[in-house]
C-alpha cells in the first residue's frame, strides 16, 4: 500500500539506495586500507556490493511485478550478479606449488647432465667477507586517491659472508590502483686465474652450493593483476670487463623454495692468461594492478626479514634449523645463502 500511495518518492529511493551502497563499497576499497587490514577491506567491501545487488533486486521486484516467472528471473539475475561481483572482490590465490625439490642441476640450470664435481675450492662459508656483495631495492605506487589505494615496499641485504635477504610486498585496491617493487642481491668471487696454454684456451667447470628458503605468492581477483617473479642468474666475467657467459632461470607466480641447490656449469671455454670472476644474482619483482573499483590485488615475496612476512601459504618443507642470526617464522627460515663454490680447469683445449 505504501508503494502505491507515494510512487514518486519510491522511484527516487530506488536508485539512491543502490548507488549509495555501491559508492560505499568503492569508498571502502579506496579508503579502507588506510585504517583496516587488507583482507578486512575485501570482506567489508564485498558486503556492500552484495547489499547493493539485493536492494536493487528488491526494487526491480516491486516495479516489474510479483509473478512467479518474473520473481524467478529476478532471483536468478541477482544470483548471477552476486557471483560475478564476488569474483572481482575477493582475491583468488594462484595455485601454490610445493617446495621446489633439491636437485643438483635441473632446478637452476635446466640441465640434466653434469661432469665430475669440481674440486678446487674458491671459498666456503663461514669464511668472513670472502665475497664482494651488493644489493638494491626500489618501490613505487599510485598512492591514495579516495576511491583507490596502493602501497609497495621492498627490502634487501647481501652480506660478504654469503647470506642474503629479499622481501617485497605490493597491494592495490580500488579503481586504477597500481604498485610495483623490486629487490636485487648479488655476490662476486675473487678471480680464477687460467694458466697460459699453447692453444690459448682452456675449459672451466664450476659448481655452486646455494641454500634458498622462502616463497612468493601473488593474489588477485578477476579484474586485478598480480605478478611475482624471482630470477636466479650466474655470469662469468673476464678481468677486462667482458661478460663471457650468462645463465638465467625465472620462477614466476606462486612458488616455494626449501633446501640446498647445487648448479654446475661445465666446459665453459675461457681464454688462458686471464682471470675470471663468478657473479651470482637473485632479482625479485612484484606487481599489483586493479582495473575495477571494487577489487584488490596483492603480492608477497619473502626470502628473509621473516618478522614482517605473513605466514607461509604452505609449509615449503622441513627447512631444518635456522642458521645463526636467522629468525624462524612459522616453522620456516627464509633466507638465501651462497655457501661455497669450486672449479676445475681442463688445459690445452683444442
């Protein structure tokens, strides 16, 4: 009866109530991250979206009619809209891979074959400051703009004893938000002297002993994009600055590491009479971007600084004890370590 007595007022209340609820959801996604946990933002924003759809369905039901077929059609449409809205609101995790198993060569080099283990030791932990070390971190985001919010942070550290840390986090919420971050660490050995030979060339084989423990996880809804990438690289540098060899392997999206890895690089042709330096690098990048006003995206990369990392999405395996100075986080010890390197030289090649 009330709807028939005041039809004009009811007509205006319909769009006002729906638009008001939708704008409230947009405000939650844009401003909520300033005051609420990221997961809470999605939950509250999703509640307003569902409320807007249900209220809209109620007004349509009143205006269009209350017949059985019309009511059923409205309910089906509302159900489909709720499902579609929730797919953009709530972040869906990438399938998380179990910890990449400990393999001698395949994991970091892609090669199945390896020769006799190099035996001439270049360095071995815990030699103090046996390596040159460096790190670099950067981050940027679109910031806060009422209906959008983005945040990024990055941290890295590489010690001359072979320990290193990488951590990234990006978060984007609301319309047109974006955040990106990058962290890099690298080490270099002292030069390997290649004796002069009659042919002028020799073959150099190198084995590395690395410990990689941590994870990276991107999450995002259907109207959001999240990417996380870890690059491992090894390069061989000649004493005159020329890069002689470069090997690289990318690990993208959700993946966990847990254990020791021993990549080998066999029979690299080197010029005698020169000195060669081994450089090992780990480069991590993250990106979060949204295109819809009621969605969010997040990435996290944790290879160190576990006190500020979220719990691991899955235990990447039994990582054993934590080395001295490495705090434990959720049963894991996130860190990267270059433990040792050795080589062999085959002279008079050719």
